[in-house]
């Protein structure tokens, strides 16, 4: 797993670490208070904390992020443009599925690339 630590430039506190494995990006958040309880918006639609997804994105495989059958992710909040999701509704020792949002239509889903989600 690749790891990148992100910190507050003023305080040098590490807010989260990013890693990727098997085509997904993960973030380990060191302090839950850093997660903002704010909605995110994709293609003009707003999603609140607690929203669940089995798929994010369009109808084509190239424009969607889809979970294996029987699994889902639950939106847990954000740190700046980093969207955080619990796997099957469970937060595991500070680890979350992570997507980096670039605009209203683009999510970076792993270190291997981005998805135009609509």
C-alpha cells in the first residue's frame, strides 16, 4: 500500500494518511474531529452524511466506481476535498474509503486514476 501523509502547514499536525490497494484509495484519519459533517455535491445532486452507495457514477464501467455485490459505502464526511466513506457502515480504526473530489463531476478513486462520474 502506498502512503502519503497530509498535514496542516501551520501546525505540522498530520490530519490523514492516504494509501491505495486493489484499485481503491483509503485514508486513515488521526483525529475524527477533523472530519467535517458536510454534504458533498456531484453533478448537481447533494448527498448528506449517512447516505449509502453501492455504486458512484455513471452507467458505463469506465465512469463508475462499483462495489462488490452485497457491500456498500456510507458517506462519513469530508476533510477539504477528500470525501470519506465507511465500508459497510463500519469505521475501522480510523480507516475510510477515500475519494478526492475535483469539481462537480470528477473523483480521484485511487493512485491509478480518476473517474468522470457522470
